[in-house]
């Protein structure tokens, strides 16, 4: 059973809990005042929390991606692959144009990050990951009909395992793997970053296969 560590699943816009991330965002607010530059909120379907059966958890916002746009996986290559795959499997509808006002809607799905604020060099440190889990725990808990969680990358996977109250050693990361954690089934994939796809760590076929498994699971 999940026990929320925070009163809210969403951090305050000026959340001070991670000084390094807070200061980094402050720098970008000065450099790019028109950008979002804050903790990126969970992307929800228009039907609301009760409709969510799948939660996707990434690592953290990219500086010119979600940190700029304010929507997870919007504005960088990872979003191109993710939303294309979501639309193809019925987890999203509309057309993804890499803008938060493109009209794309999620269907029975929500998207969040293990760390809500953009980290320098896209690398959050352990203390920041642990601190932001005070928001990840109540985020998972906010969806009463949640059945599946997809963690993108090993760091998001490990933080999700801990958020579910489980031991990381008992739930090792494996691309395409799935494990039961109480009432939730945790699926895992390599992160859909440009680096992973350019180096062949993750192919589009590998990524699509994970979502095919999740769709079949949710239909069972």
C-alpha cells in the first residue's frame, strides 16, 4: 500500500527542496523568461484521474524540452517517439506537434517524471531523485484505477520500485520486463532518448513491443 510522503502530488512552482535544481531553474528564468522553467506537472487525460490505467514515468525534463514547454516529453526527440507510439496504440489521440497547445490528448494514460525539475546536464543526483519521490508516491496514489506503470530507464525504474514500497534488488531493471508490485504491474523500457536510439540501445521496434505488451495486459 502506498503511503504519500507529501500533501500534494505536484510540487510548488518555486519548490526549494533541491537547491541545485532550484538555482538552475532560476538561471534559466533569467535567460529565457518566456519558457516554462519550473517543476513540470503530470500530463493528464481530459477524462480525469479515474480514467488512468497506465502511468508513464520518465527521468526528468530536458532543458529545451519539457522545461521549455511545461509538458512532459514535449519539445525534444524523446517525445516524438513516445507520442507517436502512444497514438498508434490508442493511449493518445490527435496529432503531436511538439507544442503544449497542439491539442494532443492522452487516453486512459498519464505521464510524469521521477524528477520534476530540469537537472544540469540532464543528470539528477541521488538526493534529488529521493527528494522528488515525495511527489512520485502521491502521484501514483492519485489514480484509483491504475493497473500498469511504465518506467523509462533504469533510474526511473528504481525510483518507481521504491515509490511502490518494494526493494530494488527484488525488482531488477530489464528492458521489456514486467513485474507485479501489489495491485500494479511495473513494465520497464530503455529510455526513448535520442542517444539511446542513435546508438542502437533502443530501436523503434523494441519500444513498440513494450507498448504492445502493455496494451494486451490492459485488455486482459
